[in-house]
C-alpha cells in the first residue's frame, strides 16, 4: 500500500457504525514489523508466536500492552503468511541458484533476508553468501548483533563491497566529478573503508576481503592505491567485474572468500552483550562502530529505554541512522570521530524482538517518485502488459 | 478491505510529504464502481475504457470532471484486472459445470454476474440460468433494464424463487412463528408474489415459473394454496428440493423452464425507454414495478438528475432500495400501493454507465459480524489452516 | 466563531494528552441551542435548568442521554450568561426606546427575540411590537406555537409586512424587472399574501393588518390593487414610509394596530395541540399553514419522532424550511398547494424544549461573504477604527 | 480557549462549502505569538506592523512566507487589540499602584509583562520593579536579551528571589522532607543560587540582591547559612516577609534595591551580540548561562537556524527549556556542568521578532487540572457567582 497519503490518517469517521475514531496509518510492507518478524522467524510456530507478541496499543492505563494475540489476530495472520515463510528459489542468468526472500528495511528494521532462507541455503550449499543492507556500520552490525544472535548463525567471513566512486565521494568530491581520477580525494575517502574494515576485524573478530565493484572509468592508479592502502591493513582487495563478465568476473573474489572461510579462525564476537542495558548497547554501537564520542537522549527516551531494558532483557538494538555517514549527520563524510549520537526516539518491536533506536532526523519511510509508476503501466487488447519496468 | 473503520477516513495528515489532506474512504470490493464495471465490461478493451471513464472528482470549478484516464490510472487498473475478467469455471457437487464470476451489490450496483460469464455460458450450453440479486423488483429489473440492455442479452424466461416462509412473513407472521402452518397469512402474503409475477409478465413480457424453495416444515396445505393462487394467474408453481436431493430435486423445475424457453413468444421489453429522462425512468420503475403513487426528491437532487439526463443520455437507472418491501419502508409487507418513493440522493457511476438513485434510508454498505471472522482462523505447525468456514 | 472551516472538525488529535479523538464542530452563535435557550428562558433559574438539560451526546449504549448537567457544566454556562439574559435597552434615531435582545435563527431555531425582553417591554409600554423572522409561515407560526405557548404570551394582533416588489416576484417577475410596474404579476403574486393573511385569521384567530414597506418605484396603481385585493379579504392595507419619514411615516400603521389591539376579540389559538404527537404537529403545520397535501419521512426519522413524542410529550415542533416558498421547493412561488413536505431529519433541542424538523435541502448555516469583512477593518495610530460597516 | 482537545485538530471537513481541509490547532492565549507581540509592541502602530509580519504559512513552493498582512488580517487584529495594549492600573491591598499587563509564556515566549506597561511605569515612578518568569536562567536572560534589547530598556539592578525550600530541593531533599531543617542539603543546593548570582554579575554586569521569600518553617541556621554563602560572593541577602507583613515585610529589601539602583555602575551587557548567528547565540546562552559543555541539533534544525540567521539578522533567541534545572534534564539539580543542550526544534515568531529554540522534551502547552474548574462554578437566582477561586 505505497501511497504516501495513507501514512498518517484518521479512521472511523461517521459515528458509531464505523467504529471508534482513531489516528492510524499504513506502513509500506518492508517497513512493517510483520516483515521483520517474517524474516526472523525460524518456522511457522515461531512466526505465529512472534505475530501474537506484536503490541498494537496500550490499555487506557497507558501501561498494559495489548498484543495481537489478545485480539486473537495472530492465527489468521500466520495463516495468511504460511506460504510466504517458505524460501523462494530463483536462478541467475547463468542458471546458478539463488534465494530471494524477505526485505525488511535497513533503518527501522534489520535489513537482512529471512532466517529460513539462510538456513535452507546452509543445508544445500557449501558456501552461502548473503547480503546485509546499507553500509557495514548498519548492515553488518544488524546482521551479526540481531540476526546471527537470534538464529544462532555463525558467519565465517565478511565481504566488504566498495566502489572507487563512493570512496572519492567520502574524500570530498562532488557528485558530478566522481567519474574523474582523483587520487588525493580517494586517499582521504579511504578512511571510511578502513574504519569499516577495522570494525569487522576488531569488533566482530571476522576475516574480511574488500570487493571493488568495478566501474569502467576507475583508473589503474586508483585501483592500485586502494590495494596498497588496504593491504597495509592486512585486507586483501579484489576487483570484481561480474557486472560485465558474469560469474567469471567474480571468480577471484569467490576464491578469496572460499579461502578465508576454509581457514576461519573461530567464532565471531558481538558488539555488545545481550544482558547489557539498551542504553549501553546503543552506546557500544555508537562508540565502537560509529566512532562517536558519546550518546544522548531526552529524559523521556532514556526512561523508556530503561523500562524496556527491565521488561525485555536480552532484546538487541536496531539502529535507525542515516546510511550516508558513520555519524548522524548525512553530510559528515569519511570516518568522523568525536561526534555525538542523539537518540530522538525509541520504538519497541516486540514481535520482531528488538528495540529500534532512531538517531538523527532520518526518514523511516521511503519517498515516492514524482510521477507514479502506474502512469506508464498499460495492457493491450490481448492482455499483454507494458510499462512495468 | 472489509474494516468498517476505513469507510470514512481523513488521509494525508502530517504535512506536505504526505500529500494533500483529504476526506476519503474504502469501499468493500463488491460495492465499488470497479466491480460494477468488471461485471458489465464486454472485453478487456471495454474494461479499460470504462475504468478510464470513472469520475474521481471535480476540478475546483466544481463542474469539470476528472476521470481516471486523466490521471493515466486506467491502464494500470486494467492490467491488474486482466485475469479477473476471465470467467471462472467451477463444478457442482454433482460435477456439473457452473461459472461463478463477479459480485456487484444489488443495491448500489446492479447485482448480476459478469457479462463475460453470461456470454461464455451462452456459447457453451443449450440453457443458461443466471441469478439476479434480491427480490425481482430489484434483481430482475436491473438484470433486464441494465445488464440485458447494455450487453444486448435476450432472456427467454424468468424463474421466480419463493419460499412459503417468506410469503407468510409478508402476510404478517412474526419471525419466530414462521415454521408453523398459517394459511390465512400465506394467502395474504401471496399478494407479494403475485405482484412480482405480474411485473414479469406485464412489464417485461416474459413467461415465468415459480420455484418454491422447499423447507421441511412447509405443509401440504400451504403448497396447495400457493399452487392454486399462482395457477389462477396462469403461472406454474413447482416445488424444488435440490437442497436435499441435488439435481434430481430440481428436475421438474428444469423441465418446466426448458419448456418455457423452447416456446418463448418473442423478445422481452424494458420498463423504460433509454431516451427518457432519468426522472421519468425512476418514475416508471417506481410506479410500474413498485406500485408507488409517485416519486419525489429535493430540488438539488432533481436538478442533478436533470443535468445528468442531458450530459449522459441513455444511462439507465440503478435503484438502491430496501429489499424488504416493494416500498422504501422496510416494514411495509405484501404488495403496498399508493406509497411514495423519495429519492434522497443520486450518484453517477460513469464507468459502469448508470446513475444510482438512492431511495429511503438504506445502508449502502453491509454490516459486519460482532465477532471478526479472523478470530477463529488459525494455522498449525504443518501449515494446516482451520476456521475458514 | 464565524469561520466555515470550523463547522465540521476532528479534535483531540495527538494522543492521550489531547483527550479523546472525536468529530465535532462549531456553530455560529445564532444557530446554537444556547441562543435558543437564552431567548426562551424566563429567568436565570430557568436559564440554568435549560442549559443543564442540553443533551450533548449518548452513552455507549446509544440510548442514555448525557446532559450538560451530568458534566456539571450548566452552572458555569449560566454564570457566563448571567448578564446576557438582561434585556438591552437602546433608542431609535428619534429617541424612542427599543429593546434589541437575542437572535436565534429562524430556520433551526424559532427566530424571535428573548422572552425576558418581551415581558420587560410589556411591563413598560402600552403597546409592544415585536418581530418574528422570515415569512409568516415560519416567523408567525413559531412565535405563536413555540414562544407564546412556552411563555404564556397572548398577542393581540398581527402586522403582516409586505412589499410590492416581493409580491411581483411571487407573481413570476425576474429580479431585474421588479422595479417596473406589472399589475398582472402583482395580482398573481398576491395569492401569497392572501394565504398568509388567511393563515393568521383562520389558524391563529388573530386580527391582522398589512403594512406595505414602501419603495419609491411602487406605483399608485400597484398600491391600489393591493388595497383592493386585501380589503376584499377584510384586511386593511397601510402604506408605511418610515424608511423615509421616520416615525411620522408609520403613524397610520400605528393607529391601525392600536385600534386592532384595543378591540381584540379574545385569545389566539394554536395550530396544533401540545398533546399531539410530533408527527401530527408537523402534519398540522404543513397542511394548514403551508397548504401541503401531506408529509413524508424515512422510517428512521419517523421512528425517531415517535420515540421523542413519548419521551418528551408537549414539545413543540420547530420547522426548518426554506423562507422562499410555502413549500420546500424554493422555486415554487405564490401559494402552492398539493405539494409534499418531506422531513429529512429531526433534531432534539432538549434545553430549548423543542424538536427541529428539517424539511427539504436547506442550509442550517448561513453562507459567508466571498471577501471576509475583516479585510476592510483597520485601526489608525490614534485608535480610530475604520471599515466596520 | 483552554481545551486540550483543540490543540491539534483537522478543520474544513464536509467538502467545498466548509473550506479547505487542513490540520490546525488552538493555542492558549498566553502561548500564542499574538501575546508575545502585544507584550513587545511599543505602540499601536508597532503592534499593527508586528501583527502583519506574522507568518501564517508558506506558499506551495514551501519557501515563500505568507504573512498576516498578505491576508489583510492585521488591521482587524490590531483593531481588536487597540484597548488591550493600554496598560492596566490596579492597586495592592495597601493601595499602592501596580500594573498587571500581559502574560506571555516563559518557555515558548519571553515571559515578561508588556513594554507599554514598563515604559508607563518608568514615567510615573522613581523606582520600577518588574517580574520575569521562571528561574533567572530563563526569566532574566529573556528580559535582558529580548525585552530590554528590543525596547531599549536599561535595568539598574536585579532581585534574585529564592526560597530555602527550593534550595534544599536542589540539594537533593525529597519534596515531602522540605519542611525540615537540612543544612547539608542547603549548602549543596546553594550551588544553584550561586550560579544564578554569578550569571547576573558576570554576564549582565548588573548588581544583584537575593531576596529570601520567607516560609514559617525556615530555621535561623538555614537563613544564616544562606547569608554567609551569598555574602562570600559579595551578594547581600535579605529575608522578605511581605507575605505575612505586607509592605513593611519588604522594607529592608526595598531599601537595599534602592541603594543598588542609586549607585548603579553603568549600563548592563547582553549575553550575545545581536549580529551573531542564531547558532552562536544559542551556544552563548547554553555555555555561559546554563553551564553546558556545548549544543547540538539535527542537521535539519541547524540548516533552519542558518537560513533564519541570514533572513532575519538581529533576531534574538527565545529559549524553551525546562525551568527545573540549568540543563535540559529536569532531574539534574544544583548547578550541573558539562551537560549537552540538544535543540530539537526551532520556530520563527516573525511578528514577535525572535526565534524560539526548543531544548529537550518540554511541553510547550500547560497541562489542565483533572477536574475542570468549570465544574465548581455556579450562579444563583440573584446572579451571584460562586466557585471562581
């Protein structure tokens, strides 16, 4: 239901026959707690239990939660999703198998595919590669601290995907100049990649390899500089050209990853202990992963976090922060330090089993195109549909 | 989207990013103009044209209509419905074919299945029986004056379905006493059936047969009385027991219908001429079919009808009246005469191609059960769904 | 609070601290029940009792009324109005006394000044003239059936105010031609005045005099025709020119009225008995005063009226009908007969002590000027205000 | 209009005749920009100009402001307020004159009485004492940086009003124990008073005297401790008992103030320069007056402040912060240092001529009593009102 006018609505107008007047809203599917639940549920039984745990409001005392199960809604919800929880097998253009399954937002949700898909893949294949949304400060952190923790997964290695373009951007280059060689800016911007790489090794204790998503205007000198800088950190850099050459273009990368996996040193670590308070969990992420000097919040938010730490011990934190910067300021490029992370709001996703901490003035809902996609969709007399892409 | 709280809503709260604040609402599918269009469209091309004709509002001058096609929405809408317009073949418990396709309301829409289904059936079978919703004052009238007129269908005979129970109710019996024999009340209530039968013959010039939908507590004497009264009108009465005996229980009825069809006298007639004004069309239905003395409306409604008569000549009228009585008063049983039909509102369904005339204080939306059906729906660990029926 | 945007609002958005979300609205002062109450209250004690009787809603059972007194709001309301209930003494340009006090609408309220003003005047003067809003079918009817009945007033005579212009309009003349002599149209239009005059005499048993509110373009022949026609009914016609000549211009009228009052025949009568049902009261007004053939209403409205007839026996009816015609059709000029009065809604004004019957599609709220009056209001540096008139 | 349900509303429901649907709200009078304007306006002409400058919204480009004067509303608004701007002369119980005039909130407005009242008093009396709302971190700061700056006032001395109770509270005592002597807590809490006193002298360069608002349970030892501590700072402390003894109880205080005024050293200073940016102005207040380590804000708020710094150079800042603490955390008592002031929102009051900076999670609207005051208000038959206090 992707209509921005439905985000914030008043329903139940027209008196008693139309129910109680209330403020409400539609979320897009990927932003809903139901999507996060579908992606974290281990099976149909767990799915139904999590759906039943969703808190849909509070009694008039303002404290006692009302769960979806209190309304007896979880059975019907699970029935609707009974097929959706089954992983979706598709194939690549080269007829290799892939599973595309689940799409929770990487800001107010955890940004990874479903646990059922990952587990299925782990049973079927020798090596499983999965994606985590946004930069590694968000994607990798949530993959490990939320998904791996909940599902007992044990990743063996990390692929950090980077582009020369993006690193030049972090080095201060304007968007319109990104296609031109700029070694000075690249060197500056590499601080961003280095921080990500250090995070992976120091805080997760995982080996990693950097995959350069190659663009045709990347220069030899730029690639060389990246290799030199990363190798100084002990991180291998591989140029991947699968966008042009298909599987062959990623063969070196695959071999490097396989080699890391085969020689994996042991179990990964988490950024924070599950028994810690929510405040300390947020602080750990902010200071260790984001390089922040500290965190702050208005007393009301802080009290909320304290209360939930007691009521829901063990819940991980799902950070909602801009993906444009390690900090909460989308304009702060590179690897800023000494910045301050202000938590303006906390939300409980009780079915998903985590607490969302919203940092900075980010949108928790995507924008929509100026021209609706529907305008170009059409069907002819023979039922042939046009304009979908 | 069957949630009464969504009938009347305010959307777009929260400022500019969420669009324009406006009053809006969700209709249930069967009450939407889209359902009426799907049921009247002759093919995909006609469907798209009709969807494009839907008037979704007026410009700020309050006069110039804005159509779905002005928003370029009709192509995408038709694309969504491209499979829905294809008739649905199902089978009965005795493995006979049936087509279940389309379900427009019988009050604010025309209450018949799709034109594509009827036409498909006419190509495949020797005899086609189709249902028209509510009493014959609504169902038969709309089937003939709207659907047959638009689709050029030529029905050969009418089956009037009646129950002894309902006729006793029309004769004044209270609901809790309907299962007891009451010949006096039945005789009184038969006035209702007689009026329906006369309408079919005098106004549509069609032969008809009455099918008594048999109940186990109908008495011999009651059946005999019904037969006697109807045959006095020249209308055959047949007791149908298919509810208990399957196809065999309706064999006599089928033979009688086939016989009427085989000896059909000629073309049917309409209640009103398509070139008449909307006011006169409503008056014709009210006086001829409902037995009313006349119609009335507030000047604003009357002006609206006049304007639409000019702008949309040829549009039939879709009456929205209670199905409990020939009159607009649900409590007036039997075959009331001399009553007055007050049109309180007129609505244009430009895609469907008719004007809805709302008579009396009827609900244009169905109520919902006190306990949501979802409460009893559940799914077990093996994906087995329970509680759907 | 005369802002049309406040007529229909949703309040209490923003969650618990802002109270319960509900649909609400502001009425302009003259349309509120409080104004009707202020005008009908006999003293401060009666005012407080009436305010306490206002029904502000119903309990969740949909039946049990909640009164202003249940909220303990009536004391504070009465305190606010304690000075407002005291009549307002002003003087005319000729230094005669007048009381201007109270202004209830003449459609959804009863359209007369306060009972306290009328009683005060009756104590102070030998002759008291008071105004009743809109045509005599509304103004006189409500003055007598509502105000006089409730306050025990006993009027002695009626002044029917007419203009030659308005009667020509009732005779079919277009607005732009009203300033030209048209005896044929005037004769036709006089049917309207005659019906009013007959109503006064036959239904209220009161003597009346017609006062022609003179315009400079009224011709001798037109005045003569009016006199002739009215005198044929036994009603004296007097041309009043106070708009030009002040008190002197109304001297003849005053003498005629005084003469009627001094020779008054006895007590007036009411159009309906207070013990009758609301339905019959409405029917009496419609058939006797409006010349209608009958009344109708949807069953829901009729049931509402029946229920209130039982719960509130003795309450008079306050008709809300267009002032442009005896009928509910603003375009039906003259003295139409045989028309039908459809009651589309009934409202209880429990504090005022009457039931409003809304007939036809009238506005119960006045429109506003295209350009807000505030635009021309200003104040200069010395505090001198401009643009009020 | 003190009804919490009116704070956030949707108006204009019901279609075109009721105007445009929009989100709106009522502020209580003291929180409205109109009150701030009335209090800062120097005369009727300035009042009208300021009212005309109010920005009521932006054009659809989201940038171009629409002022009250663009709607030609300011003339009528000024006309309504033409008497309100005139100072209100009242007398005390001892028949001394006082002026009570204007009441802007001390959080989202500047918390002082009107400029016209202060100027009038300065013309009439040798010494004028005026009050500034909340603690001196808010009241004195706004009085000097906003009111004195705008009106060119030149205060001669400051009276810091303190209570032993409040200082013990700042020293950590629970509310229920405040009436008992606690010298240790008092000593701790005095840090709060000392910070205020230092602020007055160091940042405003004004002499000050502390007035202890005496309570009967203040002990000799407590008073002595306060005197000792303050005099160590060079600030005189005087016990004022006017609550019990009337003017006589404040005589010592009055003499002390008069003495300070008569020997005043020169002009006061401001906390920030009017040509500085808004960001720097906020930072100056936070670090100098509140003892904060620094300020922060989300990028959106910061950009807003930058833009307004350019568009409205010279506008002072009106801080909206809790009055319970020097910091934004109402629970941080005494004189906290090193804290962080997060600006969560900035609002332009263009008519008042300042920018409001909202720090922390404070209410900008007062709560309401659980039991409406109206419940106890009543009027008897003689018009005697009860229950107002």
